[in-house]
C-alpha cells in the first residue's frame, strides 16, 4: 500500500479548503467544508490517480494533512 500525501490549506479570503497532491498531478480539490472535501477526495481521488499517475488506485491511500492558521486572540 502506498500513501499519497494530500495537503489541504484553508483560504480564509475565498472561504474554501484547497487540496492538492504533489505525487498526483491534477488532483486538486476545493470545498468550504473539510469533511465534504474528504468525501470528494474519496470519491474522485482514485479516478484522478488512475488518470494522472502510473499508480494503481487500489494500492493507494490518501494521507490528508490540513493546515489552518487560527489567531491566538479574538
């Protein structure tokens, strides 16, 4: 099993999570809700891996790393 690292970064100005994967070009997703972004990754990710890499989607897992800056004071 191979883990592909997917990085999700919160864009506060746009109000969306943007996710991409260096090892799977074309795997780029945006969604305002992180849980729904994860669902989209599970639904679309295998097809994007099959279309844009030489990896077997059945042998791939996604490791999602999410980043969001939060102010220490309100």
